[in-house]
C-alpha cells in the first residue's frame, strides 16, 4: 500500500532532497513522492524534482495573483495526484483554511527552530536564527509539526535540538539547524505515512 506524497517547495529544496534520498534508501516507509508543487518558478527544488523524475508544477503569485484562485489551483493539483500526505518543505506561502482542512492531520511543515520558541507569522529563514542568537538561547533546533489554520501552531511530531555555539553567526547556526531538519523530516514523514497506511488498511 503506497502513501502518495506531494511536496510543496519555494526554494533550494534541500529538504525535498532529504526526502528523495530517504525514499531511495527505503527509509520513507510506504511514502512515495509523486509530485512537487512550487510557489516559485525559479526554485532549485524544481531541478531536484526533474533530476529525480518527479512531476512538478509551478503555482506562483505571478500566474495566480489572487490568493483564493491560487489555493484552489493547489488543492486541484493535490487531488489530481491523489495525494494522501502533504509536506511543506521550505514552502513560503500561507495556505488557505480550505486547503489545510482538506488535509487535516495529513499535512506537515518543517520549521527551523524549537517550537514554541521563535515561530509564528514572519518568523522564517535567517530571521529565526537571528532571533535565537539575540535571545541568548543555549540551543535551537528543528521541528516537524502538523499544519493547522495557525502559523507554526499544529501538533508537534518530532524535534531535534542543536547547540548554539560561541561565535555562531545566523548562517552557521542555520547550517547546523538545516542538518537537523534533513534528519527529522524524513523520519517524521515515514512515521506519519506508516500511521496513515494503517488507517487506510484497517
Ligand atoms: C529551511 O531552513 C526550512 O526550515 C525552511 O526553508 C528553508 C529552506 O529549505 N522551511 P529548503 O532547502 O528549500 O528545503
């Protein structure tokens, strides 16, 4: 029984790559990546998808300026691929409640901090790591959580802490956190795919 995964991306796609590598290593459980949806036509994640033979579609603000239309297009793409599980992997747009509700309990996001620390609206990318350094926290990390109607507020599925080192820059901390992301996202997706498979095959 395959759990069909659509991955939403906007940027470099290193988290997508971690998922693809895990799938190739047989470490994604019943999960199979069947589609990549990019919010950015220039995302290097699209190159990674192409190199791996994964169908990809661009649904961006340029082609879909109206957010409601854009979200309807995303929902159509997810359904057209018979998606069982949605992964937001470096995806930078906020999804509409309609899309979130359609995949409640079956949509996950990766956040580059230890939620509930340093998260919420506007907390993404280097802003997160700058906030961690400014706060004086001794550690940061990565979080995989279910997506609900809030921003970074869904149930936490997996976290990994990393130390903040003396002399860390936002960039050096980001790199350490990103390595943790690449470890826990495939683990969390595999576990959720296993759980979903059990519900689909009672
Ligand atoms: C990562 O820091 C991730 O936490 C955030 O987007 C950044 C880039 O991810 N959501 P990727 O390389 O595009 O997967």
